[in-house]
């Protein structure tokens, strides 16, 4: 949800794809009328960055795809997605741009780390074990 919410903070992304930012759900290419953004985790988040025998972050790999019928909107949305991921500390490490059957597709892969959000409950459970 961190990624989803970060995408919703960009006005251009909201203007073009509001209500069509999905997890795993790819649109039928024949019914595509408006831009879609698909969030697709490529690998499960892996524990990383240890401190006091507790992992602090998730190492994540995501593919984000933009599908539209307009090449320039696809390109601009792809660049906006890149900027959102950059602000989250993710780096782009691959992707592709393709055209098929009237649909432009920009697919980018990003690797980065997200901090755990459960530190309050971890501290409580660790203290109970002592």
C-alpha cells in the first residue's frame, strides 16, 4: 500500500489513471479505453538490514506497467512512476517499452527497501520473551 499511496500523491498520475491503479490486474487489451497502471511484485519482500538480531527493512522488487492507447501519455506516466519510486528510494533496474494491437506499454522494474511498520509491536513482543 505504500507504493499505491505514493502513486496517488502525484497529480498527473491521479488525473490519468485514478481508479485504474491495480495490483496484479491486467486490463483486457480490447477493452482498454483509459490508462491503467499495474503494480506487480516480482519477488516476495526479503528481510534486510539487521540491528540487534532484528531485521529492519524489506528488500523489494516490483514491476510497474503503464498501459494506454497514447504513446506520449504512456511515456509521461512511466516517467512519473519513476519519479515516485525515486522518492521512495527505489532504483530502476530494467524494463521495456512496447507497442502491440494499439496499446503502448511501459514496464519498469524497481528494487528498493521499505522499512517495517510494526516496530511498536515487535518491541512489546520481544520484551515479553525475556
